[in-house]
């Protein structure tokens, strides 16, 4: 019997992130030079943070995988028996689109191989549902701040439930990358406070519990 697989990508939107930061107004010339500099073109193969160990790929629809590499470099992506290849554009960007994948709670390995770069390997990849949770104070109320009955703590042993928390950042323009990492909801000795408890919003936990039912 297939176990439910759920991934939650959290994108916090706080009052702090909506305030216009004067820092963004400083040194625009330097910022433009860095963004347009040739160092980007010399970068080796790399992926956004959301493509990392323990991630969940959306099932039932085409799934894009993208990143950066040396311009003109051939890139091949393989996962769940599917392989797609492309060539990096002049700006150092590449993207492939995987065909719809079947839900699977069996850990997969996603590899991204560049013709001129070391292979990137992502372990423990599942295929299931991915939900985006975003908000302000409701996202800031962490699971660890709540008080739960014993049966709730016992329920927190779902290794196929993963979440990705986007680090808080301010930007007046869309960003191509973010900082964060995937974590699995695993039951550990409750007194030791598993790491995920201190970063998972309570509303995401209760929502995922309902989705699981």
C-alpha cells in the first residue's frame, strides 16, 4: 500500500519583508556589476536550494528542474526512470521538464550531470503532493510553541512528510534563488526537541495532518 507523500514549501511573508529597505538603495552600480559580471558564466553546475536531499517532486504533472552551468554545457537530469537533457544558454541558465511522475514513497536519487562539471546527486527524493504555504503571523507561530496531547506527539513520525522553509529575505525584485533546506517529520525523543519542531509553523503541521487523512 502506497504511503502518502506530502511536501510543503514554506514562503514566509512578514511585515519585515514588506518594509522598504534603505539598504537596497545603496551601491546600485556595484550590484548591477555583480549581476552582469562574467563570473556567472564561469560557474560550475549548480541547482537552487529547493533541489536538495529529502525533496518532494510534484506528481501527476510536468515537473521542471533548472539551474546554472557554463554556457553551452550539456546537462542531463535523471530521476525515477526518466532522463531529460538540454544545453545551457548564453546566460548560464538551463532547464528541463520531466514528464508527469507517478506518486511514490520509495526514495529515489536525482542526478544532474554536466558535460564539463561534477555530477550533482540528490538523495531520498519522493514523488507526491507539494503545497505552498505563505503568510505573516500565522506562519511565524511555530509548532514548538504549541501545547499538544500525547497522541499528537506520537503522530509526528511521518518520514514521507517533508517541508522546505524559505529563509526570510527582502527584495524589491523577483529572485532566482532562495536559501533553505528540506526536513523530514520524524519522531525522536520528544524531550530532545527534534530540529523540525523549531522551524515548522503549527498551521502547516495541522494542515498536512488533514491532507494525510
